[in-house]
């Protein structure tokens, strides 16, 4: 007797990060830049402590072909990947999305016009959009890792990219804060990620991410997110700061990443012989 044919698993998967955010749940984000490598990604994913990974392309040189490999490693786990970069041109946005990331975090967004342009670059034109689906003018290519190398039907691929890839705009400057509600209201933007380090730097409180003025700005971002149905992301460094940003309303929280872990680990290692 011949066995029943087995249907292949779905090549396009639900974006877990967006599903968690839409359900009002909490998710922890681990950042990688200095030490982003396939083995490091495998190690962090296998730990089971983080639901999403943040690849920092703004401050570190991670070529798109390397980013694709990092995404392929993460794909073996129930983990969502986000690439952070300055979305200043169409080709950068398009190529990064084609590596198979689950979301893009766009640095230094300071106006609704900038956010709208990012959405146009990131979304395909779908002739038959579904309810709530935001469309754009992204150039067509169905042969990359994001489309599973042409194995996904075009209509399914377009719908998935338009509805299951997260777009986050970073609020990091007083200029962005002044236009906060306009940015938060842009259709297609899923969440705002408040950058306390850059914001503190800009207002003259370098390194003071817990300064009252910085926390007050985050509260304004949280309120704008709530009004516009978006989620709030930020960093939460140390237990006290983590609990504070969670209280303010952050649902996507980054407690640190590769460099913080390396520094903590090194200090712990040195304790073995520091008194010799």
C-alpha cells in the first residue's frame, strides 16, 4: 500500500512579532551588531530566551548577503528578525526586505512624509488588497529568500509582505517628537520604537536614558501609539529601567545584546583571578 502524500509545510509563516503585538503581549528583543554571525544567531535562538532578533545595520556593516544568511539561521527557530537601518532610499529598503527579515526598524524618522515614503517603498501594489491591507510601489521580485526563491504564488507573496512584515519608525529626536502624532497616524506603520540614547543626546543629557525628560518623551510616544493603534518598542537596560519602560507601555523591549553580554561576561570571568 502506498502511503498518503504529505503536504509540504507552508513556506510563508505568520509574523509572530506582529501577532504578539496585536494581541497586546510582551516580546523581548536581542540586538546584534559587533558580533553578528551565524553561530551567534544560532546560540541566542537556541537559548529560547528571546522571541525576536534586532540586526543593527545602522551602526555596523552587515552586507545584505550576510543578513540573508543570518535570517536563514533564525528561520529554524520560532524567532522573528528585524533589521535596523536608515531608510533613506528605495533600493536599501527593498534589498533588506528581500533577505527575509520579519520587520524593518527605520532610524531617525522625523516626519509623516518620511514614514509614508518608507511604506511606499516597502509595500507592493496589490490589485485586490484585503481588509486593512496597505499597498505601495515596491519593485517586483519573487525570486529571493523572502519569496522562498519563487516557490510561493505571487498573490500569496504580495499579501504576506504587505500584511506580515513589520514596519517600525524610530522616534529619536525633538523634531520627531514635535510631529509624533502625524508619524504615528501613517497607515502601514505598525509601531514606533523610541530611542532614549539618541533622544537624551539631542536634548543635552548624553548617556542619561533614565532622565525625567527622556522618560516624559517616551510617555508621549506611548500615548501616540495608543491613540493610533500602534505598538511601542524601546530598550530597557537593567532591571529598574526595564520595569519602568514596561510600565510606560512598551511591549517590544530590548534589554541589550551581544556587546552588553560580552562586557558582562568578561567582567564575570575576570573575577576568577582579579585578586591574584
